[in-house]
C-alpha cells in the first residue's frame, strides 16, 4: 500500500496533464488535416506517450533521491521533486525498477509502431529514449542541452512521432505546432529551476541558470515565450492554421503578467513564485486552446 502511494507520488500525475494536452493537439491536427485516424491506434500512442512521461518522472525522482538532491530542495507544487522517496526510502529500489518497466512499455510499443509504419519512426523513438535515460545523470550537467531537451522531447519528438504513427506521414503543420510546444516546455522546466538552484548546484548539476545567471535566463525565458506566440501568429497569417487556432492568444491574459514578473523579479524567489503557477497555466492552456480551435474549424 505504501509502495503504491510512493509510486503514485513519483509518477507525478498532475504533470502528466501536459502529455494529455499535447496528444489532444496531435489528434486535433490530424483531424484538421483530413486524416480519419484510428481510435484504438491513438489509445496505444497515448499509452506510449504517457508511459514515456511516467518513466522519465520516476527515473528523475529515483536519481534525485540517490544523489541526495531531493532531501535538499525547498519543494514547491511545481519543483523540487515529489519528496515521496525521502518520506519512504524503502520504496526506492522498487520504484526505480518501475521507471524501467514503463520504459519497457515505450520500447515494446515503439517496436510495434516501427513494424506498422516503417523505420522512419526509429530515429525519433531512439532519441526520445536516450533523453529519458540520460536526462537526470548527464543532460542536467550541460546548460544548453538541458535548456532545450525537454522541449525537443515533448515538442518535435513526441508530436511528430505520434502524428506519424497516427497518419503514416510527417507534416510541416505538426512540426510548426511542435515548435510552439518546444518553447513552452523549455520554459516550464527553466522557471522551475529557479527555486532549486542552490540544491541543484550542490549535486553537480549545471544548467543555464547557473551558467548565465538569473538576468540572462529571464531574457531567454521571455524570448521563448514571445517566440511561441510569434510562431502561432505566423502559422495563422500564412494559412497553415485556421483563424480559430487564434484562440491560443487568449492565454496572453496570463502570459503578459508572467513576462512582467519574470523580467522584473527573476532575482527574488518570493516574488517569482506566482509566476511558476502562471507558467504552468500558459503551457497547458495554449496548446489546449489551439486544439479546440482546430476542432471548431473542422468542416
Ligand atoms: C530500440 C527500439 C527499437 C526502440 C523503439 C523506439 C520507438 C520507436 C519508440 C517510440 C514509442 C512511441 C511511438 C511512443 C509514443 C509517443 C512518441 C511518439 C514519443 C516520441 C519518442 C519518445 C520516447 C519521446 C520521449 C518523451 C519524453 C517524455 C521525454 C522526456 C523529456 C524530459 C527530459 C523531461 C524532463 C521531466 C522531468 C522529470 C523534469 C524534472 O526536472 P528537475 O529539474 O529534476 O525538476 P524537479 O526538481 O521537480 O524534479
């Protein structure tokens, strides 16, 4: 019972909402582009994507527990790990193995999808699996790679990969949309690094915040935020997306105070904390609203 509780905590269910939103956007895009995709196949891809996300969450938590990081962080609802293994260390080995079990599900489904659709999926799958395996131990020690890896994984890899499984094709529209998710997800992880900076440094992590400082990191953050809206605007104006996709711009109501808070309060954790919540809302709402727009634009 205690093990199940620890597993549920380290899998970090609220974070999995991100994968659900991204997969909804993939499905909506495939429909908008006229594909009559199979629901059972979609459920399998969804299982693969959620398993990939659970796997990286668990392996990250396990490795952060082993390195002692999670015992040092000041936990917020968005950062610092779940703390489940610090509370229940006996569960560590079993929970760690579960991380590899979920990775096994991803690889098995991947082999099936490659068989179904062709080897073109393989580079995407292998890149995704490498990111899951090496995120905590290696990638978090390389500032630029650490900055862009989460966005690459949830954006171009997960979105174009899933779209390819559903439709048998790659498309520029899904690639364009995946760059929006790329910017937003990088920002999600970047801002969540602010409260953990000291603890992260003690275990040898070296991210962009440590490399460039909070001022430059806030400039990167706000540039990524702005670029996500610019890509959306470009895709609508150039006719890649319907006007309905402009629903995504409603999130500017949250993104503007987020931008201002990060710009002026990047050095003050207390003042920055509300921005963490705003950031999560923008990251989840913008792709959701674009997906709703694509569905509304269906004939
Ligand atoms: C070898 C072989 C044949 C393999 C087959 C490969 C194959 C084709 C696999 C594909 C399987 C498929 C199709 C799955 C469906 C979904 C698709 C298409 C996925 C694309 C491929 C894929 C596996 C992508 C990986 C996606 C993910 C979720 C990658 C992880 C990204 C990442 C680094 C996230 C970080 C998350 C965490 C834990 C952050 C916490 O950070 P931290 O700073 O520690 O914060 P805290 O302090 O809060 O802990």
